[in-house]
């Protein structure tokens, strides 16, 4: 499996990722994010999500990688069957989004 950590999308593509049509209609530029996951089972999967408005993004890639590893370790420990790397990536992305949202009001890093 491969995960390519992406970046910001231009406004029209972000609307699809975020449901940001209302933002675009009001003249605000909607900006989303996209990562690309690929494996033999799922093919290429675009993982689109809302960008959290924060400057506290230093270490985002490292945090995401560690969160994916932790999610895979939880799957191994649970013994519930074969590893599900795509689900580990989705859970890790949700965790990183929570961290960014919690840090949005402060200045860290």
C-alpha cells in the first residue's frame, strides 16, 4: 500500500471535497485537502477532507505516519483478521484532523 500526502486543492475541487458550494456562492474561496491511497485491493483512492484553518501544521506528515502505524498495530493486537491499511489511514486522518482542530486557536510548534 502507498499513501501520498497531498495538499490544498483549488476552490472548485475543494467544493466537491467539502460540500462548499455555499462558501463559493458567498465569494469565499473553499479550500480542501486531498491524499491519495493505492493498493492492489482498492486501486487508487482519493481521500478528500476539509482543511482546518490553522498555522500549526509543522510535523503533520510525521504525525500522520505515526498515527497510521498505531492504527495498524491496533489491528494486529485485536486479532480480528487481515490488516486493513485503508481503514488505518482513514482513522489516522481523522485523528490528525482532530489534533489540528484542537490547535487552531493557539500557537504551537
